[in-house]
């Protein structure tokens, strides 16, 4: 398993110059001997969609805390709604959590593992007079709950006898009633200022096939009922969740109070969810983008899903760096997506091999270079990594450079190729433009240069200086490639901040994907595998796409070398 998250300190936080508020709470619990000094966290996704970067932050946080405090970490699927859950989502989540390096060891669980126990506990709560069966529709129940300033109205079925409630609940389980005919509600407080405490639903009827239990059940527990009880059964000490669950905490505690035995109890702690500029994080909206064809799928590299980020070339290390820089807050805020892009640049700058690729090829002919000569020029793989070594790069009479690196009539301080102007070819020679040829449309077709043989990189005469250095590919040895330039999916910093009645999709970026055909790359890239990462010199960071084959190379741009978005889009 990936060890990205295995490097957390194993101390318990003492002596730290700075700890987040969750770690401070845990330190206090340990100081007081709560739960026998154990720390046990979990990541509890619902298998109803693909994970996104917000989930990645939660995984990194929960697993990191378990490591820091010598504790344990569980992965548990809260699979309580079979109408929205699929094995496809389970499999993708397993892949994502493994890729991030969070090791649950042998502690993979499902809320459906506990359906029998939850049913027994519900009978217990009914028997104690703290839950009842309600025959009303969801719409009527919602209306009767009142408003935050107006108490709710009692259901006419709230005072059914224990015997009648148990009989009806058992018949619900036996499948005697259709969907929506009855629910089980906790009997708490219809005047509570917290709407979640106004007799919340614990069970509903769903005649639906479950991806794990099949047709065994036709009643399913609600998330709020199953969640805390699953934590309790697994011995979770700190149930860390995002801020929207803060108002659910009294209900979480009330449910745990109904079944608790002994001193142990889980504690819910909330932190601010991750919101990123130029991004939507809603599962519903991400699903809409996929289903309506605005993106190619959940793993489209423009999506904020973990699988999309992985396909785009992001690394677990970069996401961990990003999570650490964002930190753990108590209040929601919006994080600039530039910080995420900075994190992947920092990681790939240290680890990615430097290679030659030309996106918009322009042919250069070196007129004083022998027709039949081919050279192998030494090129370092990564100057930031002394152990990365070198490779040999083929050089010949005809080359490709970027079209934008040549101008017939350049402005001042244009330190690239122009008539009469010299540049150095990276790891090769200094060349001088002598002339050029136009095609039938008046576009530059070929540039003719001479080279100074004494200026070969690394040679005795290589000390001569010129202001410009260009990347290039030998025309004879170049390999064709398709290069996909991915950019931000939305042009608005807050895509969902639109007037009432306006669809957030008006903020989609029409240039979020450009596909370039017939690009030229150095021959060593022909053997790359999906996920291999590179710095295309002077262009940006790229990775080999999953669509790539030996005969059809495809590369995705992960991120440009620097952030030019602010200058060009604001």
C-alpha cells in the first residue's frame, strides 16, 4: 500500500509548537483518561458517488490523527440507502483511499454489517417508549415539524402503545407494507429549537435490492440513526466530520445514549469543509456534469474527484501538502485553487523528469550540419534530484521547435529565434537564424539556421552566452503525440454564486479542454505508462493518460509551470 501518509509523527502531540483544535481536544481527552487513552478514527463515505478533494482532506486528517496518536483507523461505508448506492462506487472509493495511502489494515466495515444489531436496538428503544411507528407521509411529517421559531405538532400516532409499535415494526420488516406507508420515529422533543431533535425518522420502508444484503431487508435505517451506532460498535473515539453535521451532534449523542453500556462513548467533532475557488463540490452537481455530458466521466481530469485528479497527474504527496497548508478550521471559507496548483508544482518539480516536447511544431533546418550525422547528447533528467541521472537525446540536421519561439519581426526583448538572432538549443548548440520559408498561406513553414559547432553543451566552447534557450525535438526521431491541455472547469471564482433562476453552468469554461494533435515528443516517451509524470521543458507538467497506447501517445497537462490564470482571466 502507498506509504504517503505513513510519515506522520507517532508522538501524542506533546511539545508541538502548533497543533490544530482537534488535536487539542484529543490531547485533553487523553489527559483525562477518556476511553482508556485510545484514539480511533474512521472515514465513513456513503457509496453513492465518487470521492472528491474534500473527501481527500478528510481521509488525510482522520488517518493522520490516528498515526500521530498511535491509534487506529477504520474505513466504513455508510451504505444505508440502496436506491442510490452501487458497487461501482464502493470499488472506486477503495481505490482512492488506497492511492492516498490511508491504511485501514483489516478494519474495512459497512453499516450494513450492523443491520441486525440496529434492528434489535430499535426494538429496545420502542420497548422503552422512546420511538414509535408513524403512518403519515414524509410531506406531512415535514410540515408538522414546525419552524425554528414555532414548535412542531405531535403526530396522531405518537402515543401508540409499545405493543402496537413493536407489532407494526416487525410487520414492516416482514414486508407487509409498501414504500412510504410507515416510518419509525424517535420520540424526543417537538419543541426543541434544534429541528433535528423533533422526532426524527429512524427507519423507512424501501423495497430495494441492496448491493451487499440483497433482498434480506425492506426497511433501512436512516443515516443519523446508523452513523453514531456504527461508530459505537467499532470503538471509534473521535468521530470527525464536517461542519454541516454540527447541528446533528445533539441527535448523535441522544441516539448513543439509548444504547450505551459502560464508560466508552464516541465523540463527534466538526471542522470546516473544503471549498475551493473555480470549483463545485456538490455530489449532485458533479453527477449532473457527468450525466449531461459536460465532462467525459467521473475521472475527467477537470473534475475535482480524486480519480480525476489522479488521471490529471496529481500525486498523493501533493494532496497531503495541500491539506497541510489549508489546515483545520472551525469556520467555512474558500481556498484559492492556486494553492492546490502550487502544491502539485512543488511536488513534481522535485520528482518529475524533464523531457522535450513540442506542442505546435515548426521545422528548423541546420544548413551547416552534416546530412548523415546523428548525435546522442547528454541530458539530465531532473536538476532538483541528484539521483535522477541522465539520458541520451538524439540530435540531427532537422528539428522541431515551437511556432511561438520564432518571429519574423519581433519586439524588443524577444529573446527567442528571429532573423539574424541567436539562441541556444537546450543541451545542444547555439544556432543563428539565416532565413525562413513561407507556405501558401503566408505562414512560416521552415526556418533555416546555422549552428556553432564549438558551442555544444558540455563541450569546450559551450561557455559562450546567449539570452534565449529553446526546447526542441529531432525531426527524424520525434514521436507523434496527442496532448490535452486541461484548465479550470469554471471561469467564475464562485461558480454557484449566480442570481436566482440562473443555472450555475453558465460559468463553465468553454476553453477548459484543448486537444492538440500531431505534437512531437522525444523518442524516450514512447514506452511510458499511464500515470507517468514529466515536466515538458518550458511548458508545464504533464502525465501519460489512461487512453495512451504504444501507437497513440496521449498526455494530459497537469498544470502549467506557473500560474498565468490571474493575469489572463481577471
